[in-house]
């Protein structure tokens, strides 16, 4: 059997937790932050857990898991 290819963008953007959930960074925190209010910037700090509907896609893109 040939090896399955991993989407290289997934390696940079997602991490798997020990329980199998997928963590991701929040969007909208790269530039133009001056136009966002402080509440938006504060609430989008850190990482979030991906929804169950999207986890299936990420698992297909990373067939051998992520470290």
C-alpha cells in the first residue's frame, strides 16, 4: 500500500488533543485590528475547539494524525 499524502496546510493550522478533539486558531487576528473593538479582540484570543462537522474533514486531510 502506498502512503497517504497529508495536506501540508493542516500540519500548520490544527492540533489534536489527547481526547481526539481538534484545536484551531481563531480567524480575524492578523491585521486591521484597529477597526475591531476591544471585545472582539479579547474574545478571539487563544485557540478554540473545532466543531464536530468540520472534524471529519480535518481527519481526512491528516490520515496519520498530528503531533
